[in-house]
């Protein structure tokens, strides 16, 4: 008779995913479970050996996932697209008409930057939103339609590119306004508008180069829960840590530069408008541009700082990022693309209202003897 062994009477686990004994005492998210063996989310996927020919984008998390429909729903993406796409289209039309009517060279430069920002926001919502909505409608399996991670890499690049572009453009606009207000003679009055277009293209090129870094080995794009999108791997190790730092620091530096230069420009503009020479130096268009730029900076800070700071803190402290919080921060950042166009729309409506009021007042000054359009012109008043 053989001796009794303590492990003899334990049931034998046979299956494709054998779970270590220690994992029997681990907690799990009932609404977020992968069909592949569990691996830490903070590992450096760029340096992992690809086992069993598993592509890099599926090496940490692999679809299909079981998820809570209340957390991830098609309604979020559908509402974002329904609000963002028409808003940016209307804003582009408004900016194009303003560009045709403007006579100020500095304002035309500013409108070109705003046009580039609107195009970026529109394309960002269109590209990424279409993929996410298609996932919720068809429930496609990423591993079947994208076995080599080409589609996942494209979406990850789109998320990074269309995320950094608005921040880089807002910083570039802050630099342009700082030079135009504080050093007006440093910028040549004969500078062609094509140079401003070249600056917008340069910003797109810089954002595109950063988005391409994971394809060169610096970082890696991965499928993210609940399986509807791809993003770079947020890790505190190796090359993934380097790319996480690049993304977060570039975004935070852009916000900091915008805040610093816009503050200096506003202070200078207040001194000019309230000084003794305020009657000779009317800068209504300068004030309008600075108001728009300040609103763009505030919206970008509120929408993007939570995600950027969370990524930076996760890399520095080696704390893992939960899928729910990452999805929440991404949705906050998406609101930037929805709210931006309404700044241009509302400012243009306000400008048209002010212009109509001035025209009405001029009509009253020219010959009318009645109060006109709220101008409170007394009878017989002349300029």
C-alpha cells in the first residue's frame, strides 16, 4: 500500500489555461476577464519574447473580453460622434467665411491655425469613432480580422496623433500670439500666409513622428479593454516607460507653455488697451483672438491633464492603471474635440452681433432721431 500524499486527492485541472495554485486566492474583476492567462499590466511588452507566434498587440491582453455593458456602451461613442462631427464642420465653415472677409494679417494667421485645429479634431473623431462604433455594432474579433496587429497599430497611432496635435497647435498659437503682441516688429508684415500653413504641417509632422515611435520599437500598441480600441502600453519598465514619458511630458509641456505665454500676452494686452494711447491703438481683434486662445487652453487643460498626469504618475510610481479609469480619462480627453469648435462658433456669433449693433448705431448717427438698437442715441446726436 502506497503512502498517503497530501496532493493526491486534489482534482486534476486539465484545460488550455491552467491557473497556478496561488491565483485561487486572488480577486478578479467579474466584468473584465480575458480568456488568456493573466499577466501584469505594468510589464514591458516591447522586450517580451513573442511566444507561440502571438503578436505584440495581443501579448498582454487578448480578445474577446467579457465586460459590463453599462461601463462600455455604444451610446458614448455615438453621442461623441453625433456632437463632435457636425460641430467641427460648422466651425470650419464659420472660420472659412471669416478668413475670406478678414483684412488683418495677424487675424488671418490665427484663423489658419484654428482651421488646422478644426480639421484635426474632425478627423480624430471620424477615424477613431468609426472604429469604436463598428466594434459595438458588429462585435468583430480583433484576432480574426487583424492577426498581424496592423489595424490595432493604426488605431493606436491615430489615438496618439490626434491627441497630441491639438496640444501642439495650441502651444504654437500661444507662441505666435506672444510674438505678435509683445514683439510686433519682430514679425515681418510681408510674411506670406503659406508660412503659417507650413507651421501647421510641421506640427502634424511632429505628432506623426511621435505616433510612429512604437512601430520602431520604442513602446508598443496594445488592444485595450473592452476590446473596442487600441492604445500604447502604459508601463514603468523599459521602452514602454520611455514612450509613456514622451507622450505625457510632451502634452504637459504644451499646456504649460500655453499657460505661461498666454498669461504674459494677456497682461501686455491689458496694459496696451488701458494705457494712455488706447485711443490710438485699438486692438479689438487682438482681444478677440486672446479670448479664444484662453478658452482653448482652459478646455485642453481640463480635458487632457487628468490623463497625462495619471500616465506620468503610473510610470513614476509603478502603479497599474485600471481599465475603467483609463477609459474614463480617454473619454474626458475626447470632450476637447467636441468643445473646441463651439468656441469659434460662439465668438463669431458674438462678433456678428457686435458688428450689427455698430452698424445700427452708425445709421442712427447719420440721420435717425430715435433710439436705435440699444445704443441709446439721444435725438439730434451727431459724431
